[in-house]
């Protein structure tokens, strides 16, 4: 499937620098509406290329890492 990274065991495993909204939703497991909300809040970075909206892969990774860190902090304060 285009735009999706190959399994880590693949010798051609190259993560894309960006992906379309549909693929970003599949990559993260979140809905389109949630992704667009995160984009509107500035939590996920996008680039417009013509009519295409490309979501930066690093932005998705950063978002997940920030959420994980917040969760760790919350758990440690309980």
C-alpha cells in the first residue's frame, strides 16, 4: 500500500517523510475528525502540495511521544 512504511524486517524499509490524511489515520489509529482537530490546534504539522494535504510523519511521531510522556507523568503523580 503506497505511503505506508514497510515492516522493519524488510531490507527496503524506508519511512516516508509525509503521508496523506487517510494514511496518517491508519498509521496512528485515530479518526479523520480527530486528526483534523489536531491539525487545527497546531499539534500536527501538514504541508499542502496542490490539492493534497500531506501530514509530516515526524509530527505524528512527536505527537505520540508527547502523549506518552504526559501519560507517564500523570501515572507517576498518582
